[in-house]
């Protein structure tokens, strides 16, 4: 309760309007930049802006260019000023216009962040609700009863799966919950254990041959479809400041680590039903110190006991960007951290 009261208080401290914020161009920002293979949208935004999440206010989509929101390696970005305000425009020269369709298909647009920070969390179901769990296939075991297996070994699954199809095996790593409006929602973080392919079907069961093993498989582990092809994923959404009315709390990390820092993926206790969307950026804050005692006798208060008389201002510990919202929870990547932090820090829209 104390944390949520603090969250409300901090939200009141945050300005409610960011619409008047103007992108602050870095003093060392280039006037032109040629996009290179390996660049990300976040990288490029950081070249020009002190706050990369203000990208939508700097980016000027050229209406005469097909898919102007997509940026490709080789594109030329030019910084210009219109009525005193900075704009970043895309120039695709004649050489690029004359590229054959085959050559353009071979070139993929740059992604928001590096693939390793996005693809596993966009392509795979890393969070699973209790309701979804009821319909998920489970590992029964192996015919010879072995607990340790290697690639090439086979296991039985309690569902009929398409012959030859690829499936990944997961284990529940941790369960997270949130309460609100008289209901409780739970979600389970999944850890990848192995990969397998359907070899045969027997009545209501399927026999899978293991193709890759990360750790020991247990009976009752979950069996889910292999991730979808990266080409069907939207990995080029723009970073943007989160709306002022949104707020959340970090409930844990997808890897199960107690302390979190830059480039790790964390779980927020709000999802797309709370209007959380990919690309939204939040600042992270932890509680300030508790103080007890009258004037002249101030002392830090031991958090194990109640009765603190005041709490000092919250401390900014980092920044996250939403990667994938689920119904009631979201995955977010830590884009910046000033110190390692634990579950319980609050996420609020940036104020500058």
C-alpha cells in the first residue's frame, strides 16, 4: 500500500502535459547521417537528441516516399530547421530509387533496438496467463523413463501436434500477480528449456525428437509452437513518451534475477488493456529514504517498523521502453540504468 500511495504522490509531482516539449538537439548532432547496417532507431535518435523518446517530434515523414516511417541502411537523414524547430527528413537518392525490387526485398528496415533485445520477446510467448495454461500441451515423459536426455532423444507430449512441425519446450520460471477492481490477474514467466520436432502421433499423444537442449527436461514442462518468422514481426516501432496518465510498477525480470540493469527485460504490471503500447518510454523511480523524529532529532527510519513520519523525494534509477504488452502485463527493456534496482520501482512518463 505504501508503494502505491507513493506512486500516486509521485504521479502528482510529474507534469501532466508533455505536448509542449520540444526536442533538444544535441550540440554534436550531425547535419547529415548515412544509415549503416546494424544501426537501430534508438541509436539514430540518440545521435540527434538528448532524449531519444522525443523522436516523433523530430521525425518528419516525407509524403512522397513509400513507407516513410521505415528507415533502411543507406538512407540519408538530413537535419533541418523549420520556423525555428528542428526536423529530421529522409532523402532517398536516385540510386536508391532505381534499386530493383529484388534488391529492396533483401534489405530490411532498421529495428527499434538490436534484434537480440527484441526478437525473443516479440516472437515467443514469454508470459502466459493462468487461463491460457489450461490449453497448453505438456511433456508426459520418455518411454524409457530417463530424466536426462540429449539431442536426438524422444519424448511424449499429451496432445496431437502437426506432423513434422517444430515446438519449443518451456518451464514456468516465476508467477506474478496484480490486483485491482475486485479481480486478481496472474501471469507466468516462461524459460526456454529445449527445441523439438514432431516425429510421430499415437492416439492422443505425439512423439517429439529433441533437436536442441538447454537444460534438463522435466515432466509437465510446457510445449508451445516455435516462434514465428521475424519477417512478420513489427520491429520498427518508434520510441515515444508514454501518456501522462499511465503508470506502472516493475514486478520482476523475465530472467528471474533479483537485481535489474541496462539491456535487461523487466515485467510491468500494466498491459494493453491499460493502454500500454510498444515504444512507450517510462522513467523508473525508487522510494526515497524514510525519516522519523522531531526537528533536531531526525533519523533514518528502519523500514521493518511502521511509523515513519516523512519520506524524502523519489530517486530516478533508470528508463524502460515497452516491447510487448500482454493483456494485464507488459515486457519492457531497460534502456538506461543509473544503479541496479529491484522489483517495486515505479514507472512514470518522462518529464523532460
